[in-house]
């Protein structure tokens, strides 16, 4: 029940956090048969939220079993379709519970439902795939062993963030070609079949993500990807976009061809804001439009600001791990929004009657305000750059950045 209440609310929160959400390959997702979704896992819990909110399937999730030890939290997790899975660090006694967990998963798949699993089995904020464990393959093959008549499909999903902890960044979700595991007739062949299927899942999933080559630092790859935004910019979108793979194709190509750290001479003056660098002069029309929308944008944002401020305060106080910075900020802001919205709505209902229902426009106005805010920030940043560097210097920096990107694409570094 709670799953279906939180789903639309979380959609708004994610649209507020990301300036653009793109889903490629949705046609690869079966709509009415059992499916095991295998995704990479670079953040605390943004991946399951994205997939639960924007895929046309009700999902069940395998999550860390230690989270279920607190009774209140356990009830919340169960009501949002989450299933505990225990790890070695949780102790041998808890590991024995995994057989029960697996039986629950088999039953869900036998009923034609969709289960999301993170085969890396841990969370690390990187853009490439880490080694895949055997759990997903074992679950798929053991399900087929029990339910051989089921048309079980494994679907790899690669989630690519421009910067998961960067507010108003973008995310590309790639749904890959389905994998159709086959029943293993001879039990002696099961270990080899699990190993082979794990290799297949790893290969398919890796193809949907960026690559970090051996001689390249993560920071160098991130900088190149920021420069790539100058070549193919990502605009703000209020709606989720489908089948726009151009940005991922470009970034995948850059990551594959970047075989050594790059000398970023010529673009240093644009740091640390490479991702938003825009050398175009600000036109009179842009200034005029910015002036017209300034007050409405400020008003729309102000009306929605308090829960976000609370979420940021909670994140700053309690979060130390990079992987959970964005997750906790979004969750805390959404929780604060729900509480404050409900309280104010009840008060207004007694004070102004049915006019209180106009409050339901607030989230939509907030999204419009964010789109306007992105527009105004772009103008502000360009004016600031021009004042600091001058138009000719901005153009020179831009040309240098594009030249670096083109050299990588030609693999001529």
C-alpha cells in the first residue's frame, strides 16, 4: 500500500533533483511475465527509486537484511515491497535466513512479478561496473529449476549519473537486451551454468555503463565528461524523456577511448564549473525574459523551499558516506514535504474551505520554478564569466575544451 502512495510523490522529488531523466530501451522490459532486473548500484537508494517510479512495472527489491532489525523500519520496508537479503558481515546465523528469502523471491517470480537485484552486492559511487556476484544468476536458475514452465527473463539496466551528488544533474537509464536463461537439467552442471550466466550478466550490464580504463583516474574521466557537455549539452526537461541515447553514446565513446590522463591546459580557468560552462553571449531577449520570470520563479521556489532546507540540514548533520549524500537529502526533503504539506493543508481546509485544494498545485509550480531557476542561473553564470574573463577568453576556453573532446574521440592523444 505504502509503495503506491510514495511512488507519485517520489516521482516529483526525483524530477526536482535531476534536471533531466532519460530512459532508453523501455521496449526491452517485459510487461506481464516474470523478470529479474539487474542494475548497477552507485548510490544509497536512488536507483531503486528511479526504477520503481519510472518503469511500468511494480517492483520488489532485495535489500540489506540488517535494515529490517528495527521493527518500525521493518514494517515500512515490507510495505514498500522490500525483501531482506543477508551478507557474511551480518553473521552466520542471519545467513541461514537467506534460504527463506530465496523462497520468497522464487514465489514472486513464479507469480509473474518483477524483482530488482543489484548484482555488485555493494554500493560504491563510480561510473563503471564493479565485479558482479553470482547471486542474480543463482536466483534465476534456481527459479527455473522450481518453475521450469515459466518464461523468466533477466533484464540488465545501466544507470549513468553525470554527478549523483550534484543537484540538477542528469541521469541516463539504459535498459538492455533481455537474457533468457535455460533450465539446467543436470544438477552437476549447475555451478558452471551459474558462472556462465554471471559472466553474461556482467558483459551485458557493462555495455550499458561507462568504462574506466586502467591508466585513467576517475577525476580525469569526470572532467572529460563535463567537457563533453559543451559538445552535447543536456537541457532541463519537466518530463521523462525516452529513447534519446545520443548523450550516453557520446559519453560511452569518450570513456572507451580515454586511455590515459589528459592535460587540461586551456580550460583550467573554467573550473570548478566545467559542467555548466556556456560561452554564448547573453542576448537582450534572454535578459528580458529572465526579468519577466524572475519574481514568479522566486515565489514558486520559496513556497517549496522549507522541506528542501530541512532535508539538506539532515544530510549535512548525519551523512558521511558519499554514496548516501543525495539519497538521504532526497528522502529527508520528501519526508519533510509530506509532513508540512499535510499539516498546512488541514489548517487551510478549516480556514478557507475547499480553496485549500489549490495547495496541490504547489509541487507542479515547484517544478516550473526549477526550470526557470536553471534558465536564470545560466544567464547569471554567463554574465559572471563575461565580466571575469571577457567574451574572447570564454570562446577560447570553449574551443580548447571542444578540441580536447575531439582528440579523445579520434583517439589521437
